[in-house]
């Protein structure tokens, strides 16, 4: 998958989370991270949430 496709996937996933509670978003990020750490990190970044090693809050 190209970097542009990955970015689109992360953003689409984040958008589909909508206004889900933060706890649900964090759980989903955890599930994504288990599948592929880069996927989990990308989704977290797209959601504007912090993951281990990230400076975002």
C-alpha cells in the first residue's frame, strides 16, 4: 500500500469513528496496533490521540 493509500485508510478509519467515546477510540487503536503497529499509530494520529512514543495529546 502506498503512503497516500495508507493516509487515506487512516483518515477514513478516523472519520468513521465519528463522535464515538474516547474509550472506544482508544480500544480500536489498540486493536489496530495489534494487527499492525504502523496502522494503530496512523489511526491514532488521524484521530488526534496520543500513542506510546507520540507527543500529541
